[in-house]
C-alpha cells in the first residue's frame, strides 16, 4: 500500500504540472490564431472577432484566475496533509481554510477542484466514513487513467466496508481494466479475484487469477497458482 500511496502522490504532482501547461497552451493558441489571421479577417467577420475576443477574455480574466485560485487552495490543503494535519487538509468548515472539500465546492470545474474531491475521499475513508468517501470519490474525474483506476479501486474498498460486496466486485473489475499500467491492472485484478473468492464466485475468481497467471507473472511471484487451487475447494 505504501508503494501505491507514493504512486498516488506522484500522479497528483503530474496533474498539477499538466494543469499549468494547459493554461499556457490555451493562451498561446488563441494569441497565435489572432496573429495569423489579423490581416485576412475583414469587416464581415467582425462578429466572429468579437466572439473570439470575448472567449479569450473569458479564459484570461475569469477561467484562468479561477484555475489559479483553485490550485493555490489545493496546494495549501496538500501541505496540511503532508504535515499530518488531516482535519485541516479536509477543511470545508471555514472560508479561511477551505481545505480539499471547500476547494471542490468552490472550484469543482477545475482540475485542482476535482483532485480535491479525490483527496478528500481518501481522508474520509481513512476516518472510516465510507459513504462520505464514496460520494467524494465519485465526483472525481480525470484524463489520467491510473488515477481513474485508483478511484474505482478506492470506491470498491468503500463498498466492501459498507457490506456491499457485489457492487465492490463490479468496481474492482472496472479498476482492473481502467488503466494500461501493468502494475495497476495486476493490483486490481488480484483485488477483484479475492473479492470474488470471498463471495464464493469461484468461476469469476478463477478467471481473474488466470489473467494474472497469463499477463502479470512478473508481479505475482506465483501466488495466482495457489489462488486458482483455492477456487477448486473454497
């Protein structure tokens, strides 16, 4: 779990870097468009120019500052989490300290806002508030497939602790195929197999462990063979 936790933080850092890159790309693409077409745009396209400039202004003076504010709020919560101040990191109780919950509530449309929902969900899970954790994790979305896989896996853990094992298995299955990362797929395929075994769905369990034996032997050290044998008698 420590390796997975480290990978989670590494991915969060990448998401933050990508967020700033996206801001730069948006500004540059609009500026480039205007520069290349300034000489050819005629009066007849005046409405189009106004629309483009209006969109650019919206991005520059409303969206960009909002993204920046969201990121600052997220990073402040992240620092509290790194310092072991989980309640402060979770936040949501005051404007002075929005924390992850307040950042999501205020900036849910931004990447930093979405990451805040993800982190808040993990903190609530650690506190044993499994339904709250599930609801927060469900609000998270990303183009990063590894983070999406981790989201489904964490939601599966929430449902397991809420005694909804069948639903947990369905989410673990989604987590196993959400990412192209081999270790992530292995980890959640194994989790799905163990959930299926606990539910006495031996045919499903055997399928998961056979997949591990076929694709992920480098990570498994032969454990899947023992689990396959268990499906015959458990």
